[in-house]
């Protein structure tokens, strides 16, 4: 596990992104005692957001057959 400061992350973010992509645990700590772990996402974020948004909208409109179809994707 590598623990770095937010300044180190800003200065060398590409290096730490590569490390996280290769499976290394990378933790960024900030002054406020908050810690953040870099984790690669397997599918594009846009896809995840769009699917969740569509499911939310469909549930709100109560079109349940379409909701169960999209959840199975």
C-alpha cells in the first residue's frame, strides 16, 4: 500500500493512476484527515451514471416492465 499526500498526487497523478490500474493500493490523504483510495472502474463512468439515471426516472414514472428489463442488462 502506498500512502501519499494530496500534493504528491497532484504532482504525479499519472504515476499513481497507473499504480492503481496495476492493482496497487494507493491512498491519498489530505490535511483534514480524510483519506481516499484510488480504485479503477471496470466500465465507463458515463455508462454507469446514465443507467442509474434512466432507472431512477423510470421508477419515478412507474414503468416497471422497462425497469426490470434495464436491471437485467
